C-alpha cells in the first residue's frame, strides 16, 4: 500500500526532472573546469543526449540508476507496489537507450554512459578522471597522425646529392 494519496504521489513523480539533475550538473562542472566544451540535449541527435562534445564526436548520457534499470546496483530496486507497471516501464527505458545508442554509433558518435551511483562521493573523482582520460584518448585516436615508412626495397634512395668536389683533390 502506498502511504501517499494518488494526488500526492502524482505531484512527487511530476517533480522529478529529466534535465539539470544533480549528477548531470556534477559532470558538466567537472568537464567545463577541465576545458571541455559541450552542448546540452542536442535536439537533432537520437535520444537528445545530456551532453554533446562535437570536437570529440562523443555524447554522454548521465543516467539515474532507478529510471534506467542499472543492473547489479544497490540503488536500483523495483517498487513493491504496482510491480508490473514499473518493470515494463524500466524495460522500455532500457530498450530505448540501447536503440538510441545504436543509432548514434551508426552515425559515428562515441557513446558514454555515466551512472548515478558512479557519481557518489567515494568514487566520483575516479569516475570523472577516467571520463576525461577517455575523452582525450578518443580525441587523439580520431586525429592520429599517419606515419609512413620507406619500404626496404627503396633503401638505396638518397635524400640529397653528395657535395660536389669541384676539382678538389684529396690528399692521403
């Protein structure tokens, strides 16, 4: 049994935001302080990712453990009332997330998901530092300088002609 009336429960659920959540703001502040620039909830990309970093061709989703059904997480527990509704809702969210990430990958975007539990104070900095490392690695891989090697059969090629002697004689 729910302790709240139907109207009270409705108000509580309606107050839950989809944008500008505390975990999302933590990630945004960290990235901005490290010099990463981004756009919020890009309307032309599937799923309207929370953060879009064009320079890195990367999108970041900051997911709540409950709403997106984070498996093996202590913060994800199905409510004890209306179980069928919540189970179907969370499964739909998971299917939608997978579909959107597949579409983004097909468009050439890197997708990163950060879970709410990964932003808890004990492991927050580790998560954010690894995010920065990953973004820098993606940037370097995408812009890797191609090196060319001279094939072994061309070893007799010379970069410059030998210096001319102009009548100079070598003395032994």
